[in-house]
C-alpha cells in the first residue's frame, strides 16, 4: 500500500492510501509510544514501561514499534538511546 499525496491545504499535505484487499494482504498495525510518565511515577519507570510494551507488541505480532521523539516535556520520559 503506497501513500499518494492527493492535495495540499494550508501547507499541510493530504495523504491518501490505495485500498487494501484484506483477504489477500493482511493489515499491518504498528504502535506509537510517547513514554508517558504517570502521575506519581518516574522517568525511569516510564522507560521500563516502554520496554515492556515493546516486548508485548513484538510478541503480539505488531509490524513496527515507534518511539516518539520529544524534548524537555515534564510528562514524557527522555532517553538518548532505547
């Protein structure tokens, strides 16, 4: 399934995807994790939770595991390398 830019509105590209026949091509799902720090928790615990979630997603057969890049937010854990 290849994305195709279909138009631009207000400087934002609108992307459309060709239809996928799920009978012949399974839908591939991915996970996007922001490593949130729960109230009363620490950044270290948030990163341990990220590792646990990555392992669970892998075992469940998810196609890809994404970790969002962010800087300096108090509610999101930071790590230079995961």
